[in-house]
């Protein structure tokens, strides 16, 4: 399904990381999930689409609230993990698709809620993805994006860190940039929320990248200036830091 060099990077990265990614405690953060579901405002008669759904964590959390949830992801190995999660959760109101977030294989206005979590920073053209999410959302429906949003001052340093940690990273948008994407897509802003997602460095990178990442983080910690914008610190179990995550929910007029 990969059609560009960057798509190939995404598929390669997330094929290797499919099982570890699915099992990471950081992705099961209860507060972040509760805030996500609240922003999505899912009702029992609603059709929901989770774009770039990964191993189906958000989709499976949404399914008990909805009539039906579909998930789509570029990486077949992630969809295999999603099927497995659905089975373990005993959910029968779900379908899964392998596909591209910038060219969704669904008709206009099919879904009541269209959401994506932790995906925009992997996508070279997030505006195109948001337009597609808007297209497949019904008028009066809701579109929700959840992702890390560095400040304008830390954006470049944050992108350098993330590219070193994950070669499928494209660029993280700031909250202001994300809100501007919504306006350009013709959406009406309804909810903005924010949370900090704490992570342990050693669990979020390949072994061959840890030394370079540790040096980068050590320099940032020693500076005392938080130049990356992730509040990196030493802890008993290693270097810990936070992803500054924003939730923006819009209505499609």
C-alpha cells in the first residue's frame, strides 16, 4: 500500500514496532484516553472512523460507545494487531482496512465521528489528511485530532529529536498550526484540550539509537533550558520526558 518513500519508512518502522507499539503502557494512558473520548462525543447510534489507527487502541476504546467503528492504517502489521485487540476485547461492531490517510476509501459523509491520534507528525501533508477526514465526516459530525504539539520555539529541536528516535517522523505541528489547518478545512472549532504524556526513553527507540538519543537528552537536561520542550529529567529507571499532547475537536458545518 506504500506509495512514496516516506510511506515506505512508515510501513517499515511500524512493521518492526507493531507488537511493542501495541503493548507500550504510554499508549494506554487512562487520562489521555478519557479526554480523547470526551472530545469525540461518541453516541450509541454513531459510525466512527479511526484514521491511522495503529493497533486499534483508540478504536477499541470507542467501540463500546458506538454503533460501529472502522479503523484504517497504512501498515498491515498494525491492522493484524488491531484484529487481535478486537478479539481479546470481545467486540463485534468493528471493521479494519489497510489504506492511506490522505486518500480514504470511503464515500463522502459516511461517518459521524472521524478521529486520529498520534499520527499527524508522521504525515508529510497533514492538511490533505484533515481534508479527507472532513470529506468522509457527515455535515454536523465531528472531526478530532490528537497529537504532540511543540511550541513554535521548540518545534525544530523537537523534530530533530523525534526524527532521531523514529525515522518515520515527518514534522510535528504546533497547536496554532493545527488550529489553522482546521480553519482551512472549513471546520468549526469546538474543543481544545491538553495533556502531558510521560514516557521512558529506553522503551521508545531502537537499541542502536539509544546512545545518540541519550546524549541529546543529557545535553538538554544539563542546559536547564528545556530546549526540546519535553521536560526531560533523570529518574530511577532512566531518562523520562513528556510529550506535550493537544486535542482539537471540530464540527463539520
